[in-house]
């Protein structure tokens, strides 16, 4: 079968992921003679789609900032009441991360773009070492995305997923796999990817995040493995210790420059997703919540001045799950909403809090929990350009309590993960602090600790999604994930 080669600019490919109105079938010509896209372009498009989906506060796609009650709304408050039916948020998240399970086009999601990148890479001319590096990069982003799906839904289609393509649509009915089995397989894939890396050779030059720097990718792989190991701590403590200590020995993030994400978003089409929905939209829909601001006020937290404006000389958060007049409360500062602001999916601050937790669990990570806690708080303030000395005031107000370390780390990681919805949600679920109150006008039975399955799956994959829902204890937002033991 003759293949047609299409030279496609990254920006034009990105547009297919960021526009709700653009028909992505325009990427395809005759499905029996599929276009081949350079694998580096597909890889970069997957990176962008991943960052865009996980960092956006768009109420149609990602409301995790409401799951941790760090943001509140003004006029339209359905999302802070956890209504995920009127806006099919689980469906949109699932499809953007993976692809429609009845896929009819190539690369409509993060994981399907990576699938196609891996396929097209095979026929591309490059050294064996560079090809291995590129495979490793694809695998590490794969592991990140799959772990996110498990952390969001629980059991998902995994081993049989992503086989549908434009030329071979296949069967939409795909069995769901056990979440713990997926997690352990992902860690094996991370180890295999790390073993492929040759740091003396560059990876993809179109890499948006690390520009093909394999030393950075190696740290990312170890840091992702470390995060997943700590996530397993309550349900598989021995395995978690083994994995975490191996990742620590392999080399974790050592500073902000190692972060997985963008230190500065470009302007235009690829700008900061928060800017796009908070500023560029021209709407006044979001405020910092009173749940977060009141806690930070109680500890006189110096990060308030970096993240929030004042209202009449005070930091005032919008009432959570209630209507709020935009002009009567604190707003997000330019540090958060600038079109070129930073955005990270896995970062040094998170790793330092995870190291603190590891030490509290008696894992060998090179220091005591009390000392690592201080370093974690320092990482949080310096991440935003604040003087390192401001961390001392935070630690003095909220000292490390070895007898109740989950509470100490739960609250401080919640604050430090401000504006990082999925990361904050993972800490809060695992550590069980803070304890969030389901608003009286909530549309669901509890503050979500998982998302319900995609509504589309009940249409195209009903037998398997219903079986999965029964296995995990019901497709409810209150059903605990396998690792959420307490």
C-alpha cells in the first residue's frame, strides 16, 4: 500500500486538539491509504494535548480544582456542585486522554497520538540510539497518561485498547482491566524505558518540554515511578518501598529546571491554558475559594500575595459552591493567569512532598521527614520566585508533626499544589487531609474521589463498562480507587 507523506506544522496539528469546533477528520485522506505524519510531530502534539487537558480549568473538560475546593465560581456554579452530566466532563477527559473507543480517525487523543508516533517511528531513518531514546520518550508519556486515567476512573480498558485506527476501526467493545494490574505494568514499562535511554544522544528535537535532553527524561521517568510508588504505599507497602527507593537511587528531579511541563508557555495558540479560560475568554467565572483562602489566612501564608489580589486590604475567597459577585473578592494574580505563565504536570515541589511522605513511611530517601518537609516548603515558595526565607514562616506556622504526619503533609501539599488540580487531588485522596465538605447543593453523593465512567462508554461498550462498574463497587464518585485504602 502506497503511503503519502504529509509535512504538517506543529501549530496546525495543535489546533485540532484545542478547538472544539474543528473537524479532526480533516487530518485524514482516504482511510485505506493513510497519511504518515512524522513521529516527532505526533509526539509533540501528544505532549501539548496532555498539558492542555490536565492544566486547563475549562468547565467542560477539567474540574479537578473543584474536587479539591481550591477554586470557586461566580455566576454559574454547577461544576463546583459536581454536576458532571450537563457538561459531560468524564467523557471529554477520557476521550482527550485516550480517544473515542470507536475511533474512526488517527490520533484524536493523547494516547492514540503516541500509538501512531510509535508506529511511524519504525520506518524513520535515524541511529539506533536515537530511536531507542524516542521510544523511551513515547513510553514515559504513555505511562504518565495511563496512570492519570487509572487515578481518575479506576479500572479502564488497557491491554486491548487503542487498536482501532481509521483504516481498521475494529470492535468498540473493549474489556476493562484491573487498575492495580495496569499500575504494576506501567511501572515495568517505565523501567524498560529508562533502560533504553542513552543520555549522550538526543531524543526528538520537536520535544516541547525537554528538547530531547535525555538526562531530563531520565529524571522524569524516575520521578514518575516515584510518584506511582508512593501512590501504592497504603495498598502495597513493600512493593512501594522497593519501587520508591529504586527511583530515588536512579535520580529524581533536583530543581525546578527539571520539571515536566513548560517553564514559560508561548503566546498565541499554545498559551497557558489558565490564561485562555480566565483572561482570554473575557469572562469573570472563577475566584480563589474561601476554603483555601481562609486556611491560608489562618496561617498567615506569604504565598497569598503571589497568587491572589486583595479586596479592601484583605484576602477574601469566593464562597464555595455559591454564587459570588466577581468584584467583591480576591482574584488570581498575573503569576497564575499570564499567557506565558508556567505550567507543570510533575515537578520538583511535588517530588519533595512525596519524598517527605516516603521518609514518614520509613522509606530510605536520604533524609528525615522533618528535614525534607522544610525543603518541600522551600521548593513551593521558590517555584514562584519568592525568597527562600519566606518558607521559614510557613514551617513555623505549620510545623511538621511526626505523630500526625498525614495531616501536616495533607494540608501543606494541598496548598503547595494550588492550581495543579490532578496533583492536589491525588495528595488529598491518599493522605485524607484536608477533609472536604460536600456542599449542601451538591449534585452527587460526596466530594468526588473518582470520576464516573464516560457516558459514551455506556453507549458503545455497555457490557464491559457495566461489568467494570460492578467490580469496583459501583460507578459512583464516592467509590474508592484500589490505592485509596483509608
